[in-house]
C-alpha cells in the first residue's frame, strides 16, 4: 500500500524511473501500521 501512496502522490510521474533502480526494501511494523491506520481512517470517513 505504501507504494500505491507514492505512485498517487507523484506529480511528475517519475515513479517508475525513480524506483526502478532501488532494491526491494522492507518496511518496519510501525510503517505498515501507519498505512493501515490511514486506510482505516479513509474508509471510516466514507461511512
């Protein structure tokens, strides 16, 4: 989900060139939890 956030927020559409050279990074549990909370907040705002 974090990659989706990067793609959506990329105004210059340079995501593919910017991230193509990077290796697969792993995220900490805190970073994953942050994205889950953001998604839950967004979904709750739709109700």
